C-alpha cells in the first residue's frame, strides 16, 4: 500500500526573512480583527456615538461659557475632540486583547509558529484603521456644527495623521495593560484612570491658563496637550514647528518604550521565554 503523509509531519512554512514573517503574521491578525468589527456593527455604532455626543455636549452646552481669544469655541474644540476620540479608542485595544485572552485565543496564538509581536500588532493595526474611519466621521460632524479648517486640506490631514500616530503609539501601552486583565470589563475599568486625567487635564477643551496653578504644570507638559496643541496649530494656523516637533517626539518616544514593553508582557504572561 502506498505510504501517506502522517499527522506528525511538521508544518514547513515557505522561506521568508524573520521580519517578513512578522509583517505577514501581523497582517493576518489585523485582517482577523477587522472581520470581527464588520461582524459586530453595533459595537462600531455605539463606540462612534460617544465622540459625537461629546461634540454636541461641549459645542452647545459648555461652548457659550468658554471664551477663546481669536477663535470660535467650536474651532478650538474639534482638534481636541480628534485627539480625545483617538485616545478613547485606545481602550478598545485593551478590551479586545483581554476578551481574546479570556476566550483562550491568545493561548492558541502562542502555540502557533508565528511572531510574538503579531497578535499585538494585529490588534493595534485594526484599531488604527478604525480610528481613520472615526476621524472622517468626526470631521463631518465637526463641519455640521460649525467647525472650519483655517489652514488647508494638508493642514487638516497632517493634524489627523498626527493624532492617529499618537493613538497608535499609546495603544501599545494599553495592550501591555490588557495582559493583566482577566476579561474585557476589567480591562475597560483599568483604562479609565489613565484616559480621563490625560484627556480632561489637557488643552483639549479649555486653555491650560484657566486651570489652577498646581494643575497647569501637569497639563502643560503631558503628551495629550502637546498633541492637541500641534493638531490645533496645523488646522487653525499659527506657529507649528515647535508644537509638531514636541508632539512627534512624544509619539516616537512612547512607541519606542511601549511596544517592546507590550511584547515582553505578552511573552511573560504566556510563559514564553
């Protein structure tokens, strides 16, 4: 009888460089997560409803009480909303990874011959693509309530890309945080103590100069304020070199620190050396 291949025959992957396989695996996981978004449209709807409500709240409830020299409040507000929305979207990274871990999916990934960074990169990539969609939606909502770009299309585009890049870097930190969460609900609760101080103690909604002196020192020098200021300068005009450079340095610095930390946490939690 003719011999057949046995179940113990090892799986041989086509020849590629280590970096090539890491990129390939990350794209595969990204596709998997994007398919998950498409199959649960309710999650996309309600996650995008929140920033729309923030726009309406601050525009029509608080807008009249916050005077901004040189700009209408809505023009001052929307660049801050862009960054806030991206930052809130980072919580999805922690929630998604914690849910996958609770279902045992991460253990299955660890048993496969794939790059250890691919699971985390796939999640952060998918959430970044979602942020692109949300940015376009928020632009439309902003224009509907009176926001106008004072520079150019390229200024708007640069501001959006800067906010998305910052959120991508920060999402690796939330990925590391998710490694210690037993489920998605806990992961969501763990993100709030980080998101709220960074968002609301910043220049996103009000000028830092209106805050108490002891709070100004933190608000002026934390990364969200730097990114908001740069995004606002790109969209509304004014000096851009220093704000953009500071925001870019924060973004690159956070990615350089948080991405390896997230991969290390993923390996440690899985017992992979």
